[in-house]
């Protein structure tokens, strides 16, 4: 036996119980009280929680955007993930006209094979059907384990947006293949109209980033995406849900029996649009932006009620000097914030405070993402699964500072956030990769996760 974690409280999506967890050859081989086994390494987890590693199914590492590239490389981003208890990261490479899905993904995979500190998978953002060849190639991509594809209903001027007809064709093709379409929903025409008005009036601070993309601008696109998916009887996954009205449309569709999945992010649960009034408001600029208190309250209510399926980060940080490009013009601020190392600790802190249960956090951050996206070896502490394990100390106090994070950015929106409870160890397939504040893993140890498509 390679590893035996003894006397910890094992947390699943449904229950918690005191047990030992035995690991051999990277897999969980036994779970039970007082296992009569010897192991090369024995860890006493008495008084601590033993959790499955989280899956962050929404990141943008080394992503070109806004005239620069996001601050975290594949190495630093996955290193930070390990140190926050995330053992599988999904990246979003963006396909452009003339590019193929597999050509793009394989170019990213070649980098990750050398740099990844945790396991990894891909969604692929499709921006152009290349005269229909992409629709054909989707079948091969699904066979290679890429079973989800993203569409932007925004970023029109950046040539990343798809129109409703293209969205419909992709929804139908994904349905045919047992795959799924993920959607970033905002209305670009309303955004552009608002931006033109604000700039003409000399209203250029970060506050007008929010006012150019308020609740109803996101909600219209949310409702449109859900409308097409439900009428085409195709599954859909709404990324980074931030507004009450759009969320309600998703809940209504769920209640009607449609396959609609909802993701939200920690930044929408923690911050409201008021951050854009701050002196450093530009650092919080992301799209969609944080919304008002009513939307935040609705997100928490839906979270507790089971209508939100996953928590992910949309991790896409930029350096402070790059954010400063928009000091006098919010349209020049690169959109994105950090979160990959903060997601699991933040949600576990919420459980520690009694806002939700620890079982619900495991469901949102691990079990549901693995189930929805076909990661059959991930997402739970169960015999036969990968030994992706986090040991969590409920009594450890931790304050987030940029200096104690493990990314390559020079600031974080989470600066000064106090957490009660924090991960003390992370294991990737049974190998210790994070230990009490230090990354101790091996660069390049992460493996590609070939996902399984849903049965038609």
C-alpha cells in the first residue's frame, strides 16, 4: 500500500463519516474504519476533513486577450490550483477562423504535458464553423475526450461571438454527439450602445464597466440561450451566472425538466458591483461584472436550494500595470480576475461558517463538475477513483495575500480576505503536491483527462 490516511472525516456529496482511506498505484482501494493495512506512508488526519480534490472547470491560462496574455502560465496556474485543493483544471482554448479544434487543443496539450502540476482537460471555444468543417471535426474531438464546446454570445468586435443560427447548429450537433455547449451569455449590441453613450459623456471609470453590462444585458442573453436549448431539446451549460433574472430563467427550465446546468463563481458570491466604485475598481473588472446585492442574494439562495450545479472561477488574471491601461477608460481594462487557488478554500469557509454544508461544497466543486463533464475517475472519494485528496483543517485561520498565493500575478481581488479553515495537504493520484503552504509537486506530473461523452 502506498498511502494510508487515517482517522479523518471523509466528506462526500451525500454524507460525512470517520474512516481511513487507502491508496495504491494512484487509486483509492479501500475506505473504512481502522483498516488493517500497512502503507509506505501513513498520515494521521484526526480532527480534519478528507475531501475529494476540486475540479475547476473554467479557467483561461496563458490566454491572449485585451492586447496582452493572462498572467498565469500553464505552470503557474496549475501550481496555484494544487495549492488551493484543485486537482483537475479545465482550460478554454479559443478557436479562430481557419483553426481546427484538435490542432488548437493539441498545441495546448504539448505545453501542458511539460508544465501541468495537476491533471487537465479542455473545453474548446468555437468562434467560426470554417464553412462547416468544425461541425464535422466535433465528432473526432468527442472521440478524443473533448466533450464540451463553448460559444460566446458577446465579444462581437473581437470576432469571437457566434450568432443565434451558429449557436443552434452547435447545440444540435453537440446533442447528436452526446456532447454539450457551454455559453457565455451577454448582449453585445446593448453593451456597445451603453459604451458609446458613456464615453461620449466622459464617463470612463470602472463603475461604467458595470453600468455598460448591467443585470438585464446579461439576462436577455441568458434567456435567449436557454430558449434555444430548450426548444431544440439540447443540453446547455451557462457559465459564470451572475444575474438574478437570467438565473430565474434557468431555474424555470430546470423545473420544467430541461437539461440546463448553471455555473457561478466565488467573485459573484463575495463581491457586488460596488467594488467598481473603489479607487482600485479596475482590478475587479471581469465579464460579466459583479452585479447588485439582489443578484448576489439570489445566487446564494439558488446555491442552497440546489439550482446551481457547479462553482468554477473563470480564472483569468492580469498584472496591475495592465489593468492600469484603463485607468482613464474602462474599455481598455483587460477583463479577468484571479480565483483558481481561492475557490475551494472560499467555499469551504462558507461551510465552516454554516452558510452551506460541507457535503454541498463537495457536490458543487468536485462531484457535479466530474459528473456533468464526464470525468469518470474524478469527483469523489470512492474505491476505484483517482486518489485526488485534500486534507482540510477546519481550525486553521488563513488570510489571503498576494505573497502567499502561488500564481504569477502581482495583485489579487481576494487580498486581505480572512478564511477560517484551510487546506493543509493536496494529493494528486496519491502523490503529495501541496503541504502546509508549499507546492511540493512535480512540474509536468499532470495528465490529460480524456472525458466520456453522454449516451444518446
